[in-house]
C-alpha cells in the first residue's frame, strides 16, 4: 500500500497534502508543438553561446601548445615505462 505524500508547512506543525500538477497540454508530438520546441531550443543555444567567454588568439595558441607538450610528455613517459618493464621481464624470464 502506498503512503499518501504530505508536506510540512514552515513551522512543522501541520501536514498539508501534496497536490500533483495537472499537465493538460495538447498532443506534445504535434507538428506545431515540435517546431515550436525546436525554435525555442535554438534560441536558447544562441543565448548561451553569447554568454561564453571566448579566448583571444594568443591565449588559444599558448594553451594549445601547452596541451600538445603535455600529451607528448605523457606518451614518452609511458613508452619508457613500458620498455623498462619489458627489459625487466626479459632479464628475469
């Protein structure tokens, strides 16, 4: 048996029954509603892109070079470690 959901008021004295929202929208898959939702989606995307802080060219080049150097360093590090393990395995086995 399911319990009835209740919500306490600010003073935690009385229990007030929770009422579920009644979604009385028309057919959500109709063409008009679908087109409207797509348009609203792209308007939201446009407004969010306007809020993004884009880097200038100098900063972008600096961070790109730093990223590439880090990737090369990690690749060389793991290559050396792998070869050391292979050498140890060859000497022991």
